[in-house]
C-alpha cells in the first residue's frame, strides 16, 4: 500500500509566477511506478468572493511556500491541465467528509487557499465555498519552464492535437494520499482509477508528444490522475493512510452509492504560461 504514496513537488505558489523558472531542464522522470508530476505554480486564482471570505479568516499558517523554480528572465512556468469544478450536489457530502478528515488528521490545510481545515469546518458556508467552491485541476503534463519564443508554437500544437476531443465522464472514485519529493508536504486527494482514466491517459500522451517536439520532459510513467483537496506539512503518510480507510468507511455509512465519490464531465483543457491562460479545447454545452 505504501507504493501508492507517489512523490510530487510541493503545492502551488501564491507569489507572481511569471517569469519563474531556471534555464536548467527538469531531471529525467523517475522509474518509480507511482511517481506523479509536480503540481502547478500559482495555478488557481480564487474568485473574488473567496478572497473576501479568506480576508475574514484569521491567519492560520505562516508564509512558508517555496518555489519549484527560481526567477529567470524570459523563462515561464508552463502547465497543461483539465479544470475541475465540484458539482453543487456533491459538495454537501464532501463537506461531511472534510469534517471527518479534520477530526482524523490535525493541521490539514486547503490546497492553494492555505487556511486550516479545522478553522473552515467551524462555518459550513466558508468550508463549502473556500475549499469546495473553487477550481481544481487534473494535470496532463509536468510543470516545466519554457522560453518565451516557444509559447506560440506550443499552444498552436496543443490546440491542433486537441481539436477533435469529445465530452466524457471522470469518476474520482478513490481517496488516496501522496507525499512530495522532499517529504515537506502530504496531500489528501481524489483519484481517477476507472471511468475517465483511458481518456485522460490518451490526453497525457498527446501532451507528451507536443512536449517532446519542444525538447521538454514528458509526463512521468504510470500517471495517476487526481485532484488534491487538502495538505499537511511534512510526511504524515501514516496518518493519511489511516484517514483514507476511515473516510471510506464513513462515506459508506452515509451514502448508498459506494462506487464514486465525485463525477465530473470533461469539457475543457487549459494551458497556463506564467499568468496567462490559453484555452486549448472547449467542448460546447
């Protein structure tokens, strides 16, 4: 079971992301079967209403974010991903699950918002909006540094590759825990292991082809698509491993549906370069 704890770099960065990366390329992908790519830098900008709510909350964690890349002129952080918004009808049950997680593992924090889960649990509206009412992502490629003169070519090739995409379902059906490369952060996540996995795997391969043509490192082997909801400082994998089992039992006790924690429709692929967001494909409603 410990093999399921994949390594990936620490959470997103609130600081200005562009330009962000050094000239040296990322190391070659590791051979470990459960290795995952690093999550994006400053990928998600909370909506204004979330920012207003956060302003009302007490500071719950010191500014301890660490960049994955140093600032270098003319180099920008690139990330390709599927945006995921949790449907409203799924938030109520996930709110209950997050309360359970907070009771099992102290010092959990909302991903990207970085406010203590225990504080958010004191107000159901804040918990639902700050933690669950924001945009998550499923990575389709590693977060890498690119030169400014590569941007137009890379975006154009991605758009060409993804021009014939069709809508499909993604079932985030498994609670899982992950630890980053340097064991400074642990994550509680929802993983896609069945419905949607073949389609996401094909899309990762498409991004790999474009990365390869631009001399960029490809995605890690045996990718495991997921969204991360909360994180904790350090390697708390033993606590999270226990928590995932208890969460599954808890969910089974409150829901008749045991096959899927969260179902979302694929409708869009996004490429973010620094602060600029490019639509790669968007499926009409």
